[in-house]
C-alpha cells in the first residue's frame, strides 16, 4: 500500500471472533503507518462476526463491560496516539479535507448482541482517534449507530 500515493478510498473487511475492539485496534495499528496517500478521504470498515455461536461469544464478551469503557476514556492509549501523530496521514488531513471512517457490521445470528458490540466499539474508536477528532480532521460513522438503537 505504501506505493499507492493516489489512494482516495479504502475498503477494509474484518472477520471477528475475538473482542471487536481488539480486532479494530490491531487493524488500524498496522494500517495507519502504511498509508502514504495524501488523498485518502474515506475508509469503509465492514465487520463480519463469526457465525458459530460459541465463537460469537468471544466477539461479544466485552460488549457490556462498562468498567473497561471508563478506563479507556481516561487517555490510556498514548501508544496508538503516537502512531497517529507520526503517520503521513496526520500531516495531510485538515478541517477542509477530513478523513471519514465508517464502521458497519454484517448481521449475524444474534442481532441484538450487535448493538452492545457497536456501543463498545464506538466508545473505543472515539478514544483511539481522539487526537484527530479534537483537531476536527476526522469524522466517524457507525452502522448501526448504537446511540439511536436501531438495527436497520
């Protein structure tokens, strides 16, 4: 990806069988430093939860754990923030040309667990990308958005 300096949009497919926050954070830890295109404006993240009920439990295990949400909102993740600050994207984004990341999920056998998963993910992602959100050089979208509580 480092040789593609004209990239404007990126589609990322994530297959989830561990806590969703771990999968997303790991993906972006690898992805952000490798992007060199100053033209990137959109990243679409489509998550595919594991259909096996025993594996789905792993993906949903932290969906309702409010204790870790409180811990994460206290600025725990300075290592990830350092990745953001040192990336070429950090230099190319602006209020006039922000990056938009949309997180969506392919529904699975437990659609009501999806809202808990998305609530957990939304909180985690806002913490991860706080430096860029504070500078207003990024927008985040979630489908479904747990704030509105609708699956469709």
